[in-house]
């Protein structure tokens, strides 16, 4: 396991990064928890447009969870394209897919692990139950 020196990073970045990694953990499941990066497909910074599209395909659920968790913690959510070496940011399709996934979670209910974390974050930060209108691109 690599250790990263976080000296000089702003606390909001660390908090958001933690929520993002927890989101991946929520999607992965017990067998994949044992794998590096929870067994997710990943190609480092500098992806082609096709590789970025694949990245966005596998990131919909994790970023939907991250936005829900950020909301519960009273923090602003930022989409992550995770491709700083190129000019390819998060596509509108990706953003819309994340919002649609959140709406599905809110309609159908969250799985147990994300639901427990949401409850804990809401209690800790005093936030309200998330509503569909809380998650839009407008």
C-alpha cells in the first residue's frame, strides 16, 4: 500500500477524497474489498476520449453515493473527471447519469451500507433527509 503525504492539502479536499473512496467501498462488496482499488478498472490521468467514457461508465454509482454523502455532511459536491492532464472534464451525459442514479436511489432506497453511512452523517452534521430536488444540475 502506498502512503501519501497530505501535508499542505486543504481539509475539504481530504474530506471529499475520503467520501469518494468510501463510495467505492460501498459499491465493491466483500470480495472486492480485498483487491487493490477494490478491483475497479482504472487508467491514470491522460486518458483518451474513449477511455474517459469508460471511466465515466464505472463512476456513476460511486459519484452518486459521494454526492449523497456530501449532502448529508453539508458539503458541496464536485464531479470528478479525474483526468487533469487533458481538457476532458466530466461530460454532461455523465453528470445527468449521476443525477439519475441518485433519483433511483432515493426512489428505491439505498443498500444497507450506504444507508447506514447516510444516517450517521445526517446525525453527525444535523442534515435533513435528502429530497430529489436537492440533486440537480441547475
